[in-house]
C-alpha cells in the first residue's frame, strides 16, 4: 500500500497517527511500524522516546560523577603539596596523618568511579514484542526515568559539594562525602533491583 510512496509522502501521516509500542490492527499503522522499526529506530514511538530520555538522564549523572572524580584528583594533588613536605635526610618519612588522608581521597575517587561505571552500564528493558501483552513497557521506562532523575540530583549535589572542598577542610568534610557516596550507591542499587523485579 505504501510501497510506491516516497519517504516525504508518508512521514506527515505519522504525525497524525499515534505510534504506540503495541501491535496495531490498522493496516496503515502496521505498514508504518514495519517501515519504521523493521530497518531502523522508531523515533515516533513514545516508548523509544522514554528509552532515549532514560539514556540521556543517566549520561548526565555519569558526567557529574566524572567531574567529581577529576575534582578529587586535583584535590588529592593539592593536599599532597600542602601537607606532605619533601622528604629529607632529617625527615625521611612522610607524615602518617597526611598519608591516611591521601589514601582516603584515593578511596573516595575509586568509590565514585565504581558508581559511575555502574550507572553507564545500567540496563533497560529490551524491545521484545513477545512481552508486550504482559507488561506496559512505556510505564516501566517512565518509572526507571524517575529513578535516574534521583541519580542525577544526587550526583550533581555530590559534585557541587566536592567542588567547594579545599585541602584544609578535607579531613572534616570527608565523612559527609562518604555518606553522600553511600546514598548515591544505594539509589543505583534500588534502581537495578526495581528493574529485576519487573522482568
């Protein structure tokens, strides 16, 4: 039916037809679904829009965490310059307290790196036509998007907190950063647990 039409001829039709993720009994919609999903990505599908939004939101959370890790790396370097004097024959060992704080800074970076890689690798429901009748994929993706918005909020707050830290106040503020990191890790775990329960 649409075989002889150019792409410019049938694309305006898409704007007037709601392209859902459910199979349709309408022959025109069936042809459009085949054309738009058989050989490529269906940008008109609300489910695919939700899937793309989920990815963009998680990328934003990952960006904030990457910035926080870079800031911590610079803070670690500044702390070492400020509190670890050059070793001399008279003082061949670095101050133990300063070394403890440097190790804590490194551990904070590693904790954020683990969360960031986990967020980047988070899964979303695959496009599976067999399960359409058993689950509402669009609703599920919107619920996942809510989880991911929490991740963005928490990661942005964490980055803002880290960006205000100085070598002088690291020791007094490191416990708060640890709590924020644990909260972010918990949010990421809850998001993955929710998805596992739905599949």
